[in-house]
């Protein structure tokens, strides 16, 4: 299923599916709520309120009060994909919950489902105070960017020209789309997220959704792709024309 379709699903309906899956194996509603609250930082009252509202699944996670830092300890396969390898940040959060409910339904003890960091972080950034397992971990510790231009300027200087090329190609192809930052990534939006991109250590991630990746599969053969994501390495010239075509395709097919 297209990531955006998952994000737009009604949270109350998804909750019922998760609850039924766990209940069929003898687990309780209280346990399901405990898992959700551990992952997102909501309390049970917030979860109940969200169930009865028209909140979509994506916004349930976007608005989460405090995503548990230990959620990165969740590993394994769900829906045929390893959760730790999912590049789309929002989809990764959703699959974390799927994995926890899977474990609950399989009878795993709650104390093992709710991960705990056994060892302290190796390194604390002296500028922002955030903790990381690896000393000197690359990260952005300034103010969260509010525009695509701010996002680009927040990245390493040598990466900025690549990001500008990607942004210019998308903007030229879909000039009527709204530009914003969604889930910490530059996003072009028109009734829904059309296409997103983000900088990584060795590549730029382009996120047009799985249907677009499938539609351009032949022309993307030389690039690493996963469900809904394309990796554009800095070691190769950026396929600017192709990026623009993918963006235009996303706009044309956004209402289908």
C-alpha cells in the first residue's frame, strides 16, 4: 500500500485492527494501550480521545508527545520489511508499532517488548546535549528548519549544491505544489505529500512513494531503491531531468 494511504487511514479503525490482533491471542486492551503509550508518549486518555476523533494514523504519530528514544532498539521483520531499514521516518514509526503488536500477539513478555537501553550512550553532543551510541555521530543540532531553504542551509556545505539541484528540479516540475517541512524533510504537498527528499551521509533520499518507484523502475535500475524510496549517491551526477519527471508523475497521479 502507498505510504500516504497508510498515513491517511483513520486511527480509530487502525486501533481496532491492532486490538483485535492482540486479543485473538489472549492479550488485553490494557496491554495494547501500554505498548502504544510506551512508543508514543501519549497517555491512555489521549489514546481514547484519538480513537473517537477523525485523526488520521499519520497525524497520530506526527503529534506524538514524546517518541520513546529506545524504540530504535526494535529490530526485525514486519510486513516483509526490516523495520530498521525503512527510510521514510514516519512509516518507520508506524512499523515499530506493528512490530510491537506482533510480539504481543506472539506471547512475548511485556518487559521484553518494552525495550530498555542496557548500556548508556557512548557520546553526548557538547552543543545540543543529544545522546548517540557512536562517538561523533553526524546529526543536526540547531533549530529545526521551518522551510526547505532553511533545511538546505542546515546541511553540510558540500551537500547543499546537491540538495539545491533536487529542489530546483522538483519546483520547476510542480510549481503549484506547496513547499513545507514534514517529518523533518523537505516536502512538496498538494492535498497530500507528493514527494519528499532528505540528505544522508552518502546519498540523497528521494521519497515519491512505491507506485512512482515502480513506474520508473527501468530508469532507476542503476540506483538503490526500496519501497517508496530512491537513493541518489553523491558519487554520481544527479539525474535532474528524471527527478523532475518523477515529481510531475506524482502530481498527475496524486488523486488516483
